C-alpha cells in the first residue's frame, strides 16, 4: 500500500474501475494523493504489477465482509455414522433409513455400522443380508464408497448420494 509498493512501474486502475494505464510509482502516488485516496497493489505477480486507487478502509471492510459471507455460505460435509443391531425391527430400521436419507440429501457420507452381539457372531451372513437390505432400500440413489467389511464384532460400509445416473453403483468397481 502507498510507499510500501516496490515496483517502479504499475498498471493503475482508478476508484471507478477505469484503467489509467501504465504509470510510474511516483505518478500513481501523486494521483492517489490528489484524490485523497490510497494506492493499493492488487496483483503483485502481474507484469507490470496492478495497483488500484481506493479508500483503504472501505476496500478492506468490503474484502472482510466478502470473506465472512463466503465462509458462512460454505458447507462443511462430514461423515455421519449410523449404528444398528442385527435384531432391529422393520419399523425401527425404517426410521433409521429415513434419518440416513436426510443425511444423504444434505450431502453427507454415511458410515453404517452393524453391531454383532453375543452368539450373533456365529451367524455373520445375517449382517450381510441386512447390509444388502439397506443398500437395496436406497437402490440407485446411492453409491457404495466402501463395501461391507467385517471387522471384529462390526460390519461397516459407507454410502454417499449418487451425483448422476451415469455413475456406477459401486465406486470401487
């Protein structure tokens, strides 16, 4: 800003957005001083560097407000987790699936964990059948990011919402 600018020649833009052309640093500073404004280097990597004549306080305020607006509008997507037991009733399963559907609509990925308890460990196929039932509920609306994998007492898999009909059902395939 002003005297801190190192370049000797600058492409200068005035406060209305009109290009004044390529001027020397001293001439650009003189024009800015006449208008009671500041000379701010906008693009130092350009050849020649670009500087703009602006009211620094107003310029900085607008820049800060724009950053805050962009931060507010940005959406942070998480991986949501849903834990289910193997003996879940159909109605309870339907409620969990609707909750998963809401997560998917927002754009989150959902990690579904099926928990084996006690003697259920001997019947691992029941968990895989439940996983197929869950995936079947969503049909082509979801993409499987991680296929059902048995890890100890848990069967885990991850799904996300399909972006288009052209995308394959299994992301790993």
